[in-house]
C-alpha cells in the first residue's frame, strides 16, 4: 500500500507537528510519502528530512497559487490512498481529483472545530460539496465530528481518531538551567506552546500576567504572523522583562520540563496537542474551556472560562497550594496516557487497510 499525505506546509502548528511525528511510525508498516503545497524551510521540515521519507514540494509562491491544482494531476494517480490535512489543501486535492477523473481514494483529517468558512452560508455549501469527494473524514475529537454532522457531512464518512504524542519523549526529558533564559529558581514560569495565529488568545495571558505579582513569568514557544503584534502588546503592558519569546523550537520537551505550569489560551481548538505535551511532561495545565480542548484537558488539568482573564488568574493562583498543585500534576500525567502516538498510528493503518480492500 502506498499512501501520500498532503499538507499546506510545515510551519510550526499542531497539525504539522503531529504529522511529522506520525509519519515515521506509519512508515514502519506502509509505504508513505508527503507532499507540501508550500515548501518553505522550517524546523519541522528539517526534522522530517531526517526520516528518509520522500518529500514533494509543489510551490514556494504561497498557499493561494491555483496552479497547484493542475500540478496535482499527475501525482495523485501514483498512490493507493491520499490523506489530506488542512485548508486549502482539502479544496485543491478534491478539485484535482474531479478534474483529472482520478480514482484514487481520499481521506481528510479535520483538525479544528471552527473556521471562518463555517460562518459563511456560501462556503458552508462549498465545504459540503468538497467533503463529498472524500471517502473518509477523520475527526480528532467527538466535538469535531459533531460540527461536521451539523454542517451536513454524512455520518458514515466520519470517524474519530484522537491525536497522540510520544509520551516518553516528554515524561523523560531533562530540564534546562533556567539562568540561560534570564530566569531563576524562585520564578513561577507559565509556558504556552502555540503559534501566533487568530485561534490562540495570547492577549488574555498577557493581561492576566500583568495583574499577577512579579514572581510569575511567561515562556512562549512558537511563531506565526501575529508575533510582532503580540510583542507590541507585551511592551505596552510593561511585561518585557517577564515574557520570553523563544520562537519555533525543536526542544519543546526540555523547555516544558523547565517550567511550572502549562497554559493554552484559545478562542477555539480542534484538539490541543500542546496541552497533552505539557501534561505528559508533568505540568499542571490550565486551558480554555472550548470544544475539542476541553475534552482533552477535562479530568486532567484545569479549565477556565473562554476570554476571562479573571478566571484564568484565579485558576493559576490556586496552584500555589502545593498539595493541589501535585494533585493536578498527577491527574495530568494520567490523562496524557490516553494519547499515545502509536495508538493513533495503529488506528490510521486500520483505516487505510479497510479502504484499500
């Protein structure tokens, strides 16, 4: 069986990180290759190159290059299955299949519970038509599945496969010396691993930090198109000495071990892979109570009301109680065990084999 995974690119993000971690496990059982619409250099792309997996790049002109559809024509026929991730990849691949009349079977993973298209009656109709071209749609949580059912996607097309991580990579990581980041042992370090995108609410964390005392510091891991705007917010709140911007990193597990509390503040989430990573690293996690993310964190970490800086601060301060901190920490470690990457790979392999019959 030969499977091609197609994704927009490998700029740091939850879906991108998951795919790079997942591909080597899939490769042990099937022939697998990856196609990037945009092959811009990134840490994740560098990581993927180490696995000796064939990488096809279609464009360096950005994602909205319509010639991509025509470039896909001769490629799709070379595979038994094509597994697609993210918009606009889902549109391009579906159109390429239609126009080329290819008989290749398509799978799409829906990684989010919300997007701007869902708010437009026009794009809701277009989305329903696009989904018709996919044999199966993988939903990363039951909440994602519910959203697609409400959109009108056939229940028979939908299946839930939870995301996963390499648990030992995070549980066994070694912490850094805090001094190299300008931090000390008395600091209470919050850490948020998230790209600077519209779906992440970094601003709420900044507002809360401004009201917390000086012991509290914030480490930010990730990059994205809103980074400069977020840096400006930090300067305006006079938090420049309490917030560390580290950009995209390939040592997230060690950085998490260096901190005290994992946070994930989001307007919406499909899953919340960063929350699982923080829980696996042994951090109590405080996260937004939004669909997808709440399912992942509930029973492990602590949920706060979406958009409420006051509730977020209250949840953070409660962790100053040592016994409560340790209780939430243990709950998080146990909850993270539900999201083993090998289980994700095994479920996908079963799905592929069922479709390839």
